[in-house]
């Protein structure tokens, strides 16, 4: 149940792709693509899976997904009950959709940071969501520079908002070496290499060449988390990827990813993803049903 690669059907005359979805479902499988994706669910009832984060869908849901981050939107109808279908607007675009020169401008700093944050997926809420939704609903009727300007206005709105929340855990997305400083690179590499073992502050501090107290302050300042919190997110993120392999038992995955017991694994997994490992695997199985990737 690995995510499938999707090629965005972008046309010659457009710098980004806009699709309006109407019907009984999203017709989607778990997939990824090099473009960022902004999805507005105007009418929907089901769930979305972004990386390792599973959430229910409701009208007005707005999410920005980073490049190559696996995701799927799934429409559900409990017990086959009749009800309204899907109405959604989906925008897909490369970071350089408006030209590389734009990203190099000093004024584009917030936009560059937004694209980096989108690597984990971002849920948009509050006034930002309402204003962005109004603009997104205009785009299917626009063309030319007006259409391009509307997307830039939406991204500028998101880039300056405090109403964006990351979705996938840092453990699902993060890779060693992404930090600029050599010290952080060594710490992340150490955690990644020993994730299946007990990881204590003393060993991690030694990798950073810091005292335990100084390391705790340094790590919290750089990640916004304590070492145990970060390690648990990393382990759950790795477990989510392993759960895609139906041949592996949940108990074996728990032990492989460094949890001391199945009970501890289930508890931590639910704390972070809000579903059990078995339910998470079930949702992946449902998302793997053959369909056209959206």
C-alpha cells in the first residue's frame, strides 16, 4: 500500500492546475506528487489522510499539502446512506510556478517559509480560512494574470497567518541533515540511527557535544519539543510507514520502532495520530482501492 506517484494534468496555457471536483467521491488513492496542493472541501463528509495524520472532513476544510507528501481525501457514507456528494476545489502548483526569480526576492521570505512549513501539511482555520476560501472559489472562473494574481494573494494570506496548524508528525516528514547547523545534524542523525533502541538525554547530548542541561534547552529551542516527545513522534512516523506493509505484524512494528511494549505503542500511537494502529492500517487499505489518483 505504498502511495502512488501522480502526474498533474497541467495544461500548456497554465502555470498551475485548478480542478473542481463534483460527484459521489474524490476518486482518489493514497498518492503524492511534486506539486504543492491546496484543497478546499466546500461539501464533504469523510476523512483526509495527510502523511500520518487522519482527520474527519467537514464543509469548509482547507489544507495545504507540501510537495511529495502522501495524502488522500476520502468521501464516506456510513452504511450506504444517501446524502450529498463531494464539492471541492483543488489547486496544484510547483514552488516555482510564478518563476524562480519571484522566490529570490526579499519580499518572498514569508512565502519561502510557508513552502517549508507545508512539508508536514498545514490545516487553515479561522478568518484566514474564510478569506482564502472566498478567493479560491473565484479561481475556476478566472484566466490570465488575474487567475495567477489570485493564487499569489491566497499564498500571501497564508504566509502571514498565525492560523495554520501542522498535520503530519515531525517523525513522518523529518530527515536527518535538514538543519543548517552541524550540531543539530549530528543529533538528528543519532536519533535516526538509534530509533529502535532506548534514547536518553545523555547520549543525545554527547552527540551534540553539550551538557545534558544545555542540550535540553538547545533541543527544545530548535524543535519546540522535549527529546522524548520528538523521539515518540519519530517512532510513530516510522511505524506509520511500516504499517503500509500488510505482511508485518503490529507487534513486530512496535518492537522494531523502539517501543517497550504493544500497550505502550498503542497508547503513544493513538496520542499522536488519534487512531489505533489497526484502524490506521484499515484506513490505508480503504485508500488503496483502485481509482483514478486525484
